[in-house]
């Protein structure tokens, strides 16, 4: 029977250094080697460590020898010789400045960098350098942040947090209200498909629209109203009247909503006192803060994740699928807001 081999018992400082390297090491290889030494100290054999870390047995044996010979320095990779990097520190700094000027034009970036430094850099190298500089390539988003009052936004965040805490204590129900529309000309989701054979749905330049007015709670409750007509102040009032009619008489309800003109109209404001008499209170979000309205997440999930592509074949089918998702919310599909 082969003799089992373990590292010499670790001192407390050695355990601390290895544990730090295992949890916070800047490279995966170092974290794995430190883990191997700690496992050996705990009595695991080389074969067991090899199975746990999914590495070759001789690699584990080599790490143990390197540790015994040189300690932590023995399991840290040493600098290797090779071609010097094409871009130096100054080039990386200039790259950050240029990408701010040309965030979506990699060829313009290449040309400017070559003009200024005389270095010919491939697009692959540039992308690698940008990733190293903590940049990522993502779709540009429309944003309303520049138009909002940041102080008002932060205050609203604090208010919503307080309302959520009161809801958690059972003091009231909290709903997030908004409207959204579904049509055959809506943006369709990304999808995987064979190369050269992308998924396709028929394009409709003009399509009827199913409008949904919804009240969503973090607890999984969804109250909704749908119409194929245009959404007006009267439509919104009807949706709120339905919420009031459906809630328990002794339940206090808080509804969060945005500042759309329909939510601020004279007719709508006249109804607020009536709803308050039924224990339904309204809280308006700060202007230009759609990310604070949690029901926006539901609309995105429905449009880009839950609706099947077959829903866009006809308007009738689209309506059926939207109603199926709405009726099944909390059972077939749900969002975890925790």
C-alpha cells in the first residue's frame, strides 16, 4: 500500500496566509493551490484533493512540494518571458480617453491610436485591452437620469423603502401601478438560432394594441385591467375603481404611480379623496424615475422572456398569450423582489 503524504502541520500565520490567498487571490490558479494545501493540512490525501479540485494527481503532488520548499512564494506563478505587451501604460490611458469619444466605433479608435502612437493594433487586441480596462460592450440605453432631480430621487427611494418595511410588518398592502401596450410591431426578444437561419416573425408596420393597466405587489399579487382602446384618464380611473372594489374593506392600500398626465389630470385628482375614503392612498414617484416602479420589471419579463414567439402570429393570439401570462402570474411565472 502506497504511503500517504501530507504537508507538515500548518502554523496559525501560515493558515491565515493560505486562507487569504484562497478567498482573495487575484488568480484562480493561486486560489486552487492554496485550497489544496489547506485540504492536505486537514488530512485529505493527494487522491482526494485531486478529485475535489478536478486536477491531475501529479499537479497536487507538485504543489505540495513547492509549498514545502518555498512556502506561499512556491505556489505563486512567477513572471514568464514572452513578447512585451504592444500597449504600454500611457497607451492604455489614451485608450480610455479615446473610447469616451468613440464608444461605438472601434475602427475610428484603431485609426486614432495608430495615428498618435504609430502602433498598428488589431480590433481583437483593442477589445482585449478595453476589457482589461474594465469596459464592456453593451447596447446603449435611453436614459432619463439627466432630466431628474437627484435629491428628489433619493428622497423617493427612502420613502419607498419605508413603505416596503411597513408592508413587511403587515401595516398595509403596497402596489406599483403602470400602463403598458402589446402589439405585433413591438420589439421582439433575442433568441438562439442556427447560424444563417435566424428566427423570424412577420413584420407589421400597423398593428392593433392591447393595453394593460396593472397593479403589482412584491408579495406576488397582480390586479390588472385590459383594453384595446386608447388609454385615457377615464380608463385609468376605471382601473383604480376596480382595485377599490376588489380589495377587502378593512385593508389599507398604498399605490405607487408615475407622473403621467393622465395621473395628474383634474378628473383623476377629483377621485383621489373618494379612493382615500376607501383606504386607498396614492404616492407619486419623483419625475423621470421609471426604475423605481417595480411593475416595469413585469412588463420587460413579459415582452422579452415570457411571451412565446408564436404570440406574434396574429393579434388574437397575442391577446390570448398576454391574458394567459397575466392570469397565471404568481403561479406559472413570478418575480422575486427580495
